[in-house]
C-alpha cells in the first residue's frame, strides 16, 4: 500500500530546538521534519493500524534512524511513575565468561560488595556467547560482525552499548569499586550518566546509566558502526573504542539539542540539562595518596604498581565527593584478571 500521503497523529519532538509539535500532516512533511531534526525523539501518541505502524517504521529506516523493535518509533519513553527514577533498576555486566563463578576471586569479591550496597538490584550477566545471541536477535549482522571481528578486550564495549541502548539500566566494569549504592549515581530526572575520563580524552564507559532507547546510546551504536565501517567518520576522535564512541555520541546529541555546547566544558556541575536529556557527568582523576591511609587512598592503593588504582571517580567541585574507583583496591593486575585479553 502507498504510504506517501498517509496522515499520522504523531507528537514529534525536534532535537534541534527541543519543542514539541503535533503533526497531522502527510508523511512527506514528516520526512522533512525528521531530516531537519537529524537526531529526533519520537513519541507515538497513537497508531491506528498495523499498516500505519509499518509505514512509519519504513520511513524512519529511510531517514537513517535505527529500528530496534517492532514499536521502533518509541525512541525514548518518559512515563515512569511519579518520583521514580527514569533509569531502570538493573545492572548490566559483561565478561568473556558465562558465569560469575568462573571469574577470579577479586572480581567476585568486588561484585559482592557492589550488590551488598544495592540489595534487590536486578543483575544481567552476559558472557561472550550471550552477547553474540543478543546482538544477533536485536541489532543485526553489522554489529554482530563488529563484535566477532574486534579484539577480544573491546567486545564488552559493543555488548554493553547494545543492551543499554535497548533496555536501559546501569553498567559497571567488573573492577569498578563503588562507595555508594548504584542507584545513588543518578537522580530522579537523570536520563544519562557517566564520567569524564582522566584528561577528558573520552567518556569512562566503565560506569554508565541510561534510560531505555536513549538517543545518546543509539548514537553510540551508530558511532561504533562508523568505527568498523566508514572509519573516516571517526578519524578525528582520539582514544579507544568505548570511550571514544561514547564521547562522540554525546557530542553529536549536544550539537543537536543544546546549541553545540561541548561536554568537556561541563566540568563545574554534576548534572545539567541538554534539550530532552538530563546528563550527569562524574570525573575520573588522581586520588590524594600523599599521607595514606585516607578516605581516598588506602595504603594498599598507595603502594600498588597496578595502573588505575590511584584514580578515583568524583563529583565535580572542591569538596572531592568520592563515589568510587575505576579499579578495586584488591586488584593485583590490570582488570583484576577478569578482562577478555
């Protein structure tokens, strides 16, 4: 059936100026709006029939937007109960191993500490095989090829981005040690959270939180595709796969939604609004180990030769509010021996 003149009762939120408009226009006008927006959040008010849903889905595909489910038009939902965080209360973990029990003891001990701070938190554990199946079932051949072809240590970057883009939730590297419950990393209105990597060369994708179908994570998947396909699109982005693509994605969304502000300059406040997004950025920086032991630096950290043990994750500000460390104190090697390489 010809979709070219079919009207749709959409609410289309244009990221370019963050204003909502009700459109009963033809599909041709809707196409122009999507192209103008470049990155858009589309909320479906009603779809009268399956035929109309299929027409609209096809249009989004033609306009270059990813379709990740049958209800692919719902790119971001904001219908959480009052006073409840928008970010789902689940923790996503990835590893080369199928179960936690196969991991080194320091990794198991660190995760048990994390879960003790957040009783009742839902945990999603995905080993390499589970990641392959998840990507195949929900994202198609391009990302699956990237997952299978990439160096093993970067597979987790792809897997976590896929799961978080589709489902939302929290993600921690297995060697991240927190001082606060996972849920306290975000506020009730937060839609995306992570940390600036030391030196601001990227975003620390070892710590992330996001709403389902968040434009920042959807754009991250696009950047990952560019990394493995049209590599020239990412040639000016320094750093490794995960931090580089996440940083690039956040900047693309900021260019559309908040007049091209740069996330590297958002280092004086913890949380800030950018169009449809409420972003929370922590900072990775060196801890004070001059006179251990201190709250920031134990004797174990001060004397260790493992890279990363002398860094912390802080809220911005002179108070040096510590929320965790990118490496657990009892790690005696890079990644606590639990990395893929």
